[in-house]
C-alpha cells in the first residue's frame, strides 16, 4: 500500500512542470524533502505495482526513462550518444 508521502511524490512528479522555478526548489517547498530523497523515493516507486495502479501514466513514463538510461549505460563508451 502506498503511503500518503508516496502519493504526494507521484502527484508532484505528474505536475511539477506547472510550478514556477527550478524543480529541486519546488521539491523542497512542496514536499519538504531534498532532491536526493525525492529521486530515491521515485526510483523505488517505479517498481511498485501499487504505484502503477495509483498513477499509471507517470509510472509508465518513469519506467521508459529508466529503460532508456539502462540501455545507454550498457553501450560501450565510444558508441554512447551525447
């Protein structure tokens, strides 16, 4: 079961771009956690079935980003896109 904080993080991730200013500042103001803590929570939520049930669009987007980064990281250094 997702905690209230988990739901707040997912809600924020879905709509942060509508807020003024840099994302890390908005994370601190709206959630009261550091950017590092925020991203650790998101990385955990990406693999949680309850998170997918709660916000499928956001979780699927984050899963695609995770897969893209994993593919890029597995490329040899001289073939990685910059």
